[in-house]
């Protein structure tokens, strides 16, 4: 057979054939993809199997258990002694059950929009610190909630720092064993020092209310502008949460307190009947029992 000469018409015809074939192929692939997507959308189990086949999950990495916070904060000798001493019934009760900590962690994580792992670390640290200092862990957490809303990097214009808004320049000697005031933004160090200051103020003032007033720096003033009431209200909510109660994560803000202008004298109002006050006991051990009547 004679070889036909290659002409422009034959080349154009061949190119059109290739383009037509490619167009038909793409159309078939497109229709097939649409059909597969529709099938996977209508069958979630099949979709899950398909995704596992396409992108298999990585092999789980072995989890390394971190040492206890008490071991990190104490000297090696103190840690050995702590392991040898059997905790008392009061210490066990103060530390709370694992379930109580889970309730508190979950609630705080939702209320203050804190990641679950971070909330768990902060709650665990508060409970461990409270057990060492014989302080109610829920009171520590309530102070953290009002002071910083669980932001470990919070800083105020006057120099208060961290979760419990500790004035590191004023209490710098308490940070010496933890590396100095630069540790004020370390969550563990901040909780430990803040709890120590809180307990000292409560013991010095003779009541939780007086201790909170000193903690916020209002000891020399007539009122703490509602700070103590906010902390104790949050403490009461946390007590209910720890008992497994269903406590709303959103609460209405307390009404604003009217403060008289001292510079403008006004007519003396009629004296109001004093509200009954429940006297809190003088505390040397700030435990749950010491503030149970609040």
C-alpha cells in the first residue's frame, strides 16, 4: 500500500479525535466522582471506611507519664519523705476524688473556654497545692477564676501577674526557691505562691472574707468593691459542681455597687437595719470545713 501523505487536514482531524476522546474521558471521571461522593454522603459507614483506606491513622505514640507536681516543686529529699508518709484521712478528703476533679475540670473548661488538657493541669495543680497547704482547692480555683479567668499570662497595669495575679515585686522572696520573679508566669509557681499568700491573709485576718479583702489589696479600705462576694459566689458554684450538680456555665453579672462620692457631702440617710452576719471561725487550717458555713 502506498503511504498517504501527511496533510494539514489529517493532522487537524487526528487532534480533534484526541480532544474528543479526552473530553469524553474527563466527563466519565467527573460523573464517576459525583456518583462516589453521593454514595459516600448517603452511607456514613462506607465513607468512614473509605477515609481510613485513603488516609490511615498513624500508629499511637506511647505516652510518657509526667512526674507529679509535688515532685517538681519539692527538693529530692522532701519528695522521698513525702512518699514514705502515709496521708491522713483529712488529706485524702481534702484532695477530693478523681470524679470530683473531673466534674470541676469539665465545668471550668466550658465556662472559661480553656482547653481540656490545660484545665485538667490547672485543677490538678490546685488540688495538689491545696493538699500540701491544708487549703480548700475550690477556694484556690475560685480566686483564679475571678483574678485571671484562668489566663496564665494575664498581667495588670499595677504589676499583678499570672493565674492568681500575684504582685511578684511585693512577694519576690516567695519566688526565690522557684528561680526568681521570672517564674511568676509559670502556672505551677504562680498557684503555689498565690495560695501561700491567700492562706497567710486568711490566717492573719481571722476569716475568709478578711483574707480575700487583703488579697485584693483593700485591707485599708471600707469595702473591697464586691471582690470577696464574687470569689465566694464562684466557690459555692464550684462546690455544687464537685457534688455532681448541674450548674449553668453562664451566670448573670452581679448588680453594680453604688459608691458614695466622699468629696460631695450629702444628707445622712436613715440608718438601715444591719443584715445578719454569720461569724466565720478563726482559722489556722483553711480547709473545706473552715468555710463550709459561708
